[in-house]
């Protein structure tokens, strides 16, 4: 990672994305992974992180069957699990990803990692939004969802961290750190930068902007150790505050299910997300967007379309730095489709302004 010096005013270099192609289906009975063998007929999300020599795929609401003729989480049937976790050792993204397995119970069923009451207006579900490795352990950032109002907004009780020290087999919800349900850190994307963990966060739904916080890796479980980006000084250097109320919005927009990674081809940070301001089909976003920045706090470029409404009912475009080819020019990412209510594997080529 070759980040530019603090305060550098760097030009934007990304012209857009082209040759966006669905490579394969990742989950579901009709996918090459035939996930019905783990009692997974439908699930969504699929953010990724690296730990213990594996890539871990973090899924949301998961069902053993889907009601014929209907779509989405509300139409799920059979065994409902609020979250599940799969893993892969496949390092070649070009032909799709082979899942080695899921974390399962003693019957072979993909098991729920984080318990949820599954009672509407109390705690309807518990959805992990991103995972990361730190201090020899695995962590999941999750949100406790009280009630889904619509496809763009929901009510949350809080967000917090869960921890595993046995390779993902069992998880403990930590009493701290936690963030209030109306905060801007309900859904996050996490990256490690020089010993710090950076968390880009959005609020409860797809109708708000992005804020940024960081913490030293060793202090990840200490609520008071988190610092919130509160703006830049005259020379462009970032300012950090211990108060969440001082956090500044670094990206305005209607952002949901964001993913932020460093891209070696652009020498820039990339942010992908569900654009909640775009047209909707069955409650799911019809557009995935992409932005760039030279520094984690920006300035971030204007949004460009990554995946358009030509692919209806899509949301949650998640990247992983390791899943690129052509020296980072070709990126691969997971993408959820509301209609089939499953996760798919996509690729796109980044286009520099200098390439045009």
C-alpha cells in the first residue's frame, strides 16, 4: 500500500468501470457450490475478510427453502438463521469462488453464529456487516435490527462486535464496544492501516452518508480508544476526536452496504456500495456505485455507476483486496440479488482517465 503523504491533494484518476460481468453464482442450490447441502437455499450479503489462511464469507439472513413464486428474506421458509459464515481457500477469482464449507452444527447444517430473538419490534434479526482479524482473533461487526421499515431504512437497537478465538466455530457478543442504533456506525467496512483499524460507517439503512473512525488494533475492544474523523487542518492533515458527536461526514449520499479497499492499479482507496437513492425493485437497490480517494478520509470522488439497473434488484457489492487480477485493474466482488435471494460473483475492469 503506497498511500500518498498526509495533506497531499491528489487528482482523481478513476474514469469508471466497464465490462461488468456476472462470473458465477456463489450461493444457492443452483450454484456450483450447491449450498443446499448445508441447508442454504437463500441468503444475502457476503462481505469478505482474511483470517487463518482462508477467505471468510459473512452472510445475513439465511433460509433452508424459499417460497415458490416469491422472493427475498421475508419469503424465506424452513430453517431461518440470522447469519452464517462460509470459508474458501480458492485464490483464483477469475472462474468464480469455490466454497470449502460453512461453519456447521453437528448435523451439517450451516449454523447461526450470533443469536437473534427474531421478534419484530424487539430484535428481528442480527446481521453481521463486516469481519476482520485482529490480535490473533476473528471479529464480526454486527447490527441488531429491531424492525425493517422498508428497503431503504430500518430501526436498529445498536451495533457491536462479536469475537471468535477458535477459528470461527463459536462467537461471543462483546459488551463493548457498542454504538447506538441511531449512530453512523451501524454498517461498516474495515481495513488495517499501519497498525490501526479504520471503520467506514453508515447509518441504519441506505439513506445516509459515510463517517470514519479508527482504533489501534490492540485496543479494538476498548470503547474509549476509538477516534472519530472530525475534519482536516489547514495543511490537510486529519483531525481525530474522542467524541462520536464530532464525527464529520466524508461522503454525502444514500449509502448502504459499503466496502472499502486499497487498489494497487489506481493507487487509491475504492469504495463500493448500494445506492439507496436509485430506483428500487422489491425493496432492493437497483444500482451499485463506486468512488475513489487518495486518503481514507478523502476527499472522495463523485459516485460512478458500478452495476446499473440493467441488473434489477441488486445490492451489497463487497470487495476484497486479494481478489483482483491484471495488477488490480480487474476487480471481483460479491453482489446480492433480491429476486433469487442469493449471492453472485461479479467482475469489472477499472478505467483510468489516462486510459481514455
